[in-house]
């Protein structure tokens, strides 16, 4: 399996993806907003885009659909409940569905609400798993819930699904926000040496050759996984005097998401 991350270079800092079967050259395009770059990458490598998957319904992830379909005849896949929000869905996905690409690639669909309530992540069924996570999980961060989502659902997705994946799972998000997210982590947990080192390493990274983290790294540097950190809890209690004396992970997550909205 090949995962080609395509940096759009736009104001929203989107990543697009081509997931390719090495044997057949068949490709799945994920959130191909910059359809021209996706087509050019496929042509340069002799790949054929046969399917498109939208992780969710926001325009910066669906805006290239029709142009790419017109150029390739690709089938469009998305969350089953997004049919009213994404025109022309051919295959609606639910949790547990398997998306096949060529002969050798199988991707498990995860129903991951929170950023929106109709969000799909893809988990590769490989020895070294990869998570194509749209706007649910970012490097060192979590999706916002402003446009059709809910923070409590996002917490359940993190606690009930993402945190249980293997630590060697590679993370492929929908946007490059890593520097700002690491800065937020350090504002909440200034004694996090791992986050500080990674921030200095990646502060000026070229997103066209972006760092790929793993879930194990995320658990070290992503404040939305670090819900038991005494430093994070203490600083939240200073910000929110009404917070519980011994808050549970859900309360910590929701307060962090509230603060991140203003960051």
C-alpha cells in the first residue's frame, strides 16, 4: 500500500491523499480538494483514480469531487448520513465497512463523530496500520466542533476509538496545524519535554514533506490524549474555578476543547 500525502498549499492548509494498490496501480483519492494536484500525481506515477472518499461534508474536503469525477469516472464514497450534504454519493459507509482499493488494500471505515456528526476515518488493515483521519484528529490536536459537530461526541470518539488503536498507527490528518497545536500543548503543559522538542524540530517544517506522527507520539504530545496530566488539570482549574476538584477525563477534554476554540 502506498499513501501519497499531497500538500495543497492553500490558506486552509489542507492535505489531500492518494491511497494506492502497488500491484494494480488503482488509487483512492481522499478529500481531493485540489483535484489538479491529485490528477497530476496519479498521472506522474501511472496510477488510476477509481474511487473518491470524503471524510466529511465540509467544502474544503468535498470541493474537488465533481471535477475529479468528471476526469476519472471515479465512484464517490462518504458517510451514509452525509447523503443530504454531499451530492452524488455512490456508496454510503457505516462503521465496520471495508473499502477495497485494487487487489491488496483494505481500509476499515470508522464512524468518528465530533468534528461533524457524519465523519469517517479510514484504518488500513496492514502490519503497520495507518489512520486517514480527516478533521477528527490532527497532529498534536483535535478537530473543532463549530460546523455541525459536538465536543461530547468528539470526546467519545477519542476515548472509545482512537485511544485504543495501536501505538504504531501512523497518523494522516486533513490539515497541517502541527506547530500551532504543539504551541497549545505547551501552553497547557509547559513541562512536556517531548512536545517542546518536537515543536522546535518542526516549527519551520515544509508541509510538502510533512512529519508523520504515530498514535504513540500523539499520546505524548497531544493534549487531548493527556487527560490525566497533573499539570494540565491544575492549569485548567486555574482557568475554570468551577471545575471539579478531581475532574474526570471527559471534563478535562471538554475544557481543553473550549480553550482551544479561542487559541
